[in-house]
């Protein structure tokens, strides 16, 4: 799959249009009601926080156990591990706090159901990933050229999207 430039514009127009459509849909959810909008925005906020926490934890894991990190333009040096620990704790704390209700003494109608929504979406993805993994394995087994392409691990200059 190659990334295309549309009409000589050096921007990923398809990605920009997809992001615009998603933003418009989320904005239209605000017309339906505050609860729906707050639920979707809360779910996105929780997913964003957990995604940051996961990536910071992976970098911290590599730093703590001496595994090499990919080459970068700059490094935090000896302050890398403390900065990663502080940022991981802050990200986890802010994500967990976002799961709590906004007001004190709420009933079931006013409760922040973000934890339930996040659990449902995580369970759904964890249950569907093995199915898609089986489909991908069947696809690569049925096409030996693609399997060789993946196994040879071409360099960056050989990848189709690196042009």
C-alpha cells in the first residue's frame, strides 16, 4: 500500500478527511445529549491515557533492563528513567481519576460509566484479536510472496511507503 499525494498537495488528504468526519460525528453526538457526548469523550480520554501509559511503560522497561532503544536525535540521558517514572505515574493517576464520577453523591443515572464502557471495549478487542490474527495468518500462508516479504525484513529504503 502506497501513500498517495492527491492533486499535487503534499498532505495526506485521505487521513485529514477521515479525521474531519470523525470530529463532525462526535460533534453531532452533542446534539443528541450530554450523556452520550460525555461518554464518548470520556472513553476517548481513557483510551488516550492508557495508550500513553503503555508506550511510556515500554520505554521504561527497555531502559531499566538495558535493552537498546531505537536511535533518536536526542536523549534524556540519566534523567530518562526518573522522567519516565514520573510521567507514567501521572498518566496512570489522571486516567484513573477520569473514571470517577464528576459530582459527589450520584445515583445510577448520573454515574460515570466510563469504567464499564472501557472494560467492554477492551474485552471486545481482546476477543476479536485472535480471530483477526487467524485471518491474517491464513492470508499470509495463502500468498507465499507476502510471507517472504515479511520474513526477509527489508530495510527502510525497501519499504513501499518510504519513498
